[in-house]
């Protein structure tokens, strides 16, 4: 997609996608630290994901500037900008959710720790597949469809985990309603990360059709 003149731009996009991927992995690690009650490591991870998100924002703006200043890939510019912005939103969503853990310090009952961890793993798997799909759009178009399908698969799995978790929480007679609602809120937000990744792939599918028909 990008010619030799655009090699620097390609590297910047690749670096941006690395940041999105790293943010997803940091989110998973941060939730794990929170669930296992390791506050010092949780706070350190929070600082790291904040730094990664800021770096990703700077890279995204740099790529946008390059696209307009040097009139690179004008026929695909809108699609590229849309993919970068929607991918950035996934990272912002992950960072925001982790920050809410720090602000609200939800009580996660011991019997739900494992399921919360599994839900987080599945949602981040959707982000990993999404990043691979977007990356392939620029370099290995034949792989895009496979990664899109993987993203959709993990998003549906996250829906199943979240639905089962929420139902179990609200059927628990030992928890008061406030704690049930609080846990449901965080399960919903973790699930939402996978939803955001799927939204990127929906946009990507349209970009592929526009590019190749």
C-alpha cells in the first residue's frame, strides 16, 4: 500500500500499533495485579499504560500530519485516519477502565476473581487480533480476513463470559445489591474493550472492500 517514499510513515504506523498492543497487554497485567491484591504493581502498571497511551496519541498525530503535509496515499487517507483513530479509542478505553479500578476500588468477591481474569484475557485477545488485522492491511492483505474473524470470535467469547458472570453475580444471595451492580459495571467495561476492537474491524472490513472491491 505504501511506496518507498512512505517507508517512514509505515514505520510510524507500525510503532503506533505496537503501543496499542502493549496497552492491551498492560491492561491485562494490571487487572491481574488488582485481582490478586498486589497494589504496588497495579499502580506501576497504571503509570505504564498512561505513558503508552500518551506515546500512542503523539504517534497518531504525527502520522496524521505526515499524511496531510506530504499528500501520501490520498485515495486511502480517510480510511487510514479512521483506523488509527478507532484503534486509539480501544487503547483509551483500556486505560480508562484500568484507571476506574484505581479510583473506585471495586470489591471483587473471591469466587469471581478467576472469571474476571478469564474475561480480561479473552477481551485482550480480541485486541491482539485486531492489531494484527490492522497491521496486515498495510503489509499482508491476504491475512486481514483471518485476523478479523479471530477478533469477532474473541468478542463473542467475551460476551459469553460477561453474560455468565453477570448472571451469576446477580443470583448470589450473599452479596448486597450495591456490590453486585459495581462488579457488573466493571465486567461490562472489560467486555466493552472487545466490543471496541470489533468496531475497528468493522471499519477495517469496509476499508478492504473500498480498496479491492
